[in-house]
C-alpha cells in the first residue's frame, strides 16, 4: 500500500472507531431519543467503513468490524421502535460475519440470528422467528455448548432465554418451557461458579427465562417449580431488576392458586401498594389459554383418525409419530429430528394429519402441525448440507403440502403479519427447491402463493 493510501486507511479506521464508540455511549442511555442519536453515529461509522471496504473488499477484519457494527446498530433500531430496520441490519450482519471467516463466526452469526428471532417474533413473523431460533440453538450445540460447564455457558443460557420467549409468543409452549428450564439451569451453574450472576444477564435470566418458566410451570400445575422460580424473580425485583409489583402479584397469585392463601395475602397486598392493578393483570395473564402444542395437536389428530374407517394415517401410526416427535424434551425443530433418515416418511404423515385437522375445523392445531412440519423439513435440509437435490425427491412434496395446509390455516386466522411471513417463506422454499412446472410441488406452492397474495392485498 502506498504511504498516502496507508495514511488514509488509518484515518478511516480511526473515524470508524470514534463514531462507533460515540454510538455505544448513546446506547447506555435508554429511550428513543438516545437510540436515534446512536443511529446517527452508527451512520457515520458505516460511511467510513464502507470507504475502507471499497479499497480492501477482501479484508476479513473489516468484514468482522462491519458485522459488529451492524449487530450493535440493530439494538438501537429496536429501541427506537424500528423493527424492520433492525431485521435488515441483522440480515447484513449475518452476511458480514460469514465473509469475515472469523474463528468464532458460527456463534457470532448465532447471536445475530437469535436477536433477529426476537424482532421477527415481536413483529408477528412466526415462521421466520422459529427458523432463526433453530439456527441459533443448533450453532451453539455444534460448538459443544449444550454441556455444562462450558466456556460459552453464559452465552448459551442467554440464547435459550430468548428462545423461550420466542417459542412462547410464536411457537410451541412445550419447547418454550424446555428452553426456559435449560437456561435457568445454566444460570444456576454460572452463579455457582462465579458466586453471582453478571449484571448484563439478569434481564435474560429473570425477565425472559424466569418469566416464561413461572407462567408455564403454573399452567401445568407444577406449583413447586413455579414458586421456586418465582422466588428468584421476586428476589431480583427486590434488588431493582424488573417490576416489583408484577413479581409480588404473580408470586402471591401462585401461592393462592397452590392452596396457600395465608402466605399469599401479604404479597398481594404489597403488590397493589407497589403497582395498583398488578394483581388483576396477573390474573388475566394466568387465565390466558396457551396455543396448541405439537403434542396436543397430534393427540387430537390421533383421536380423529380413530373415528375414520379409512384414515390416510392409521391410528397406530399417528400414535407412533406423536411419540417419536414429542415424547422427548426438545428445544427447536432440529432437536425433534432424532432419526433424520425416517423424517421424509414422517413429514408425509404430518402433512396428512394437518390436512385432517383443517378439514375438521381445528384451525389452530392444523397450523401448529403444518408449521412444525415446515420447520423440521427446513432443519432436515440444513442437516443435509442444504442439498436440495439429495433430499427433494422424498421431502419436497410433503414439505410443500405442509405449506399449502398452513396457508389455509393462516388465511382462516386472518393475521396480516403471519400471512406476509408465510408468503415470504413459500417464496424462499420455491427458490430452494426450484420445482419444474410439471411437479406437484410447483402446483402446491403456486396455489399457496396466489392465495396469500390475494389475501394480503386486502390489508393496508
């Protein structure tokens, strides 16, 4: 590099670093105004870094810098309420980390993907959110992080905590509870090793994993577990982490529901003093029905097959399928695939059961089966190295069939964000499989896409 070029490159690096540090300083102050100021500073950093990349497009360190910049920028977009912009930043972040070829690239990408999962979930993009959860958890498992202790113990606990909230909002509550339990277990190991929980992880442990676990343990009537986690959440709230009124109200309510009214009364009274109306809010949350799980949906489908003399899936096969996919604890789609070689045949049965449920008016259960089938097909493809040619002869038709059934269920639900997300998913699967016009898959995907496009035009 010529001396003049070297001086200019050093100046651009310095400008990038200074703008980045200014943005991070703004991020330390919560609120939309500070987030917007941070985004202005991130813009300055981008401009300097882009000039560097124009000069040195193959410099892996610069691509790593860009990934870190975009990852941090996404936080400010979310703080400012700009969810779509945050998702776009994280898309670009993922690409930048791939191009950096960093030794830790797999987990860096996973961190970006789990942050994007949360943004997708908050925006109602259920399939995209759950696909990102699966990719993030799988990346950490490949690093060996499922073992505890592990050098990435805290990071994996954080990923599982976020995953628990995404599953609760967008997916299967059984997987939400499994992720929350595993996250809390790792945070307990971390506290045992360090004597305390790092401050930047308390929100994940308490506000995400703890919140999910208490609600779902209580929903299952596991009062001992619900109250045990609730005590940890309350302890953190007493120290200033989270809403004290909400924590008191939830713990008091669960004590009352568990048959301990005398212990409940003082907590409920304190809750109303701290936050009037908090008890009523927690009662409303406790009364909310949980969406169907895959296990519950397949149980219903199995019951329906027993009433039909010529069911497409015999009852005993429906029972075996349910046990194979849901009898063990799972955390995302990939962990359901205990026998990948058997999955194409299982996918065909799942699609048939989703169709059966839809025909019987079981819209929510049909959606759960169709959505989980798509996610498992996607995971199976990824496990096969993304080779469509290797898997498509056996997997493509049930995969596309699941998306077609899912389209009918989503149309019945009439949720605009879900319809748009499903349309994007159908387009992505069509690009991946690239079926010929004569293929059954082509017809299924075209039917789904056309119906989704028509429905989406009705919404503003």
